[in-house]
C-alpha cells in the first residue's frame, strides 16, 4: 500500500492516497442468513491473530450468499472509531483520521476508486495557530456534498479555538465556508448584556441536496474577562444565500442534537432535559419519553435507531411515533452491539459478542419478535462496522 502523500493547493491542503487490495481471506459461514450481497467497512486493529497484518487500517468485509470474506481496503484509520468518525452515503465516504498520525486531517473518497484525499481546512488565523479537521463532524448529502467543521487554535496555549462550517463538492473540488454565526446568535431574544460570540457545535447534518446544514450554535459571553455559555439554539444554514435560520420552538435555548433519521427529515434533540423530535418538513415538534443510550450515527433508520443491549436484546426506537419494542433477543449470552439497518430498511445487521470471536448476524425483519440468523464468526480485530451496500 502507498502512504498518504501531501499536495499543496492554494490556501487549503489536499492529499491523495491509494491502496492495493490484499487477497481475500474467507471463512465458512455458520448459518447463511440472507442471500443478498452486502459490504461493510470496519476499523481493523491488530490483536493476537493479526489476520490482516500488524498495521491498523480500514478493512472491507463482504457477505455473498452467506459467505463472509475480508480484505485490506485503505491504509488509514479513524480518530475514535468508525461509528463516530465515518459517514457513507451512496458512493462517498468521509472519515475523521487519527490526528497524531495524519496531521489533524479528515479524508474522503469514492468507494469504487482506490484514491483517498484530504478535505480542505481553513487558513490558520495567526502565525502560532494551526488548522484541523474536527472528527465526527463529516456528513455526506444524497448528492455527494460533504458538510463538516474545521477549526483553528493556538498551538501553544489552545485558547483561541475558532470553529468553521464548510461544504465541499468532490465533483469540482470547490469549498464553501459558511459565514460567521455570531450576528445570528447574538441577535436572538435570549441575548444577554455581554453576549458577544456564536460558535457552531460539532454535531452537524446535511440536507439531502446539500444546500442546507443543520446543527446548533452556542452563544457565549465574556463578562469578567472569561468566556461563559449563555444559550444554545438550533439552526439551518443556507449555503446559497449564506443565511442562518432558527429552528425549533421559542423556548428551545439549551439544545443538544442527538441524531437525525436516515431520510433526513427528523432531528432528535434535547432541550432542558426534554427529548424532542423536530419535523423539518412541517416544523412540528413532538416530545418523546424514550431515552437515547448507545445510539450511533449509522444505526438510524427512517423513524429512529436500532440499539443493542448488554443483556442481548435488540430494540427499535421509533422516535417519530414514540414507540419502542424488542425486535429480537440473543440466546441469553453476549452483548448485541454495532447495530445498523440494511439499505432496504427491512432488516437489521448486528454483532453478537463472543469470547474468542464475534458473530455477524441479521434479523429477518424489524417487527417485534423477529428472529435472526448468524451469518458468520468474525475476528475480534474488526471494530465498528459501517454498511456500504
């Protein structure tokens, strides 16, 4: 495999990367499960077996007619795991890379192309400042735009943190940097006597067409010479008009975004200890009584996420309709985790924890009381599987 190389281009940094696929290593399946072909990307972290060598990397895991195989895919790896730092939509992947090894960069690639590229960063604001990609912020729209956050900070003291909202178009390598949210944030009715700055939080989502970014912005004050938090509100940013619009209710001023449904219609967020669902099509807000535990970005379906538990139960949390139920249970041992809906939305894939290896499984439906099949054992060295197709 080739290492990531650097290419200087104007005021932003891009880099190209390519990799060669290793020979597939195939294991017999236990119980074939579905006959459909599926593929996953996973973080390979070498352990006692070293089934793909001694270097950390991204692996490709394939299932065809119940037979599982895996191979090296990309000689890069995520900052804090694939589930938090990777987003895949159609054929585009964005990945937050390990900062110490990849110089604070994020990367993107087309999955049918062996080359990966660094995403543009913002120009440092001072001679002692540095720029970096903010892990876990990358989100890919349905038409391939990548929306994410990059930031600058002081290299010596770390006291000049400045986040920026960006949109990158892989088709023509153009980058749009959103206008500052400060005037939007301090122009709200909650403005205090010393509210001076608006900062975009790190949970960001793209609209299907990539025109809008959804997130939350914190309003900060500086009374007494130190920065303090005043309020936090939901926003929609329009990259075409460069305008911010406030979302949610007028009383929503302590918000944290928890997730977004796979059709990009609903945002789940908390406000003053209440969990609420915002319909972006209608603006309607409903409150849900369900908790949000162990929900990862790639676990979301059209109405809510699928979530595994340590006692072996697999839940579907339908936040849109305020309903949750157990889809299936394991035989009484092992933690169900790394849950994700199939691309059709009619099945759920998950890993079942074992002592010396884990097991890739799939349900035969998403209804309450569904059964599941074990597709194949899988080495413990594969972490955080994310579905490709």
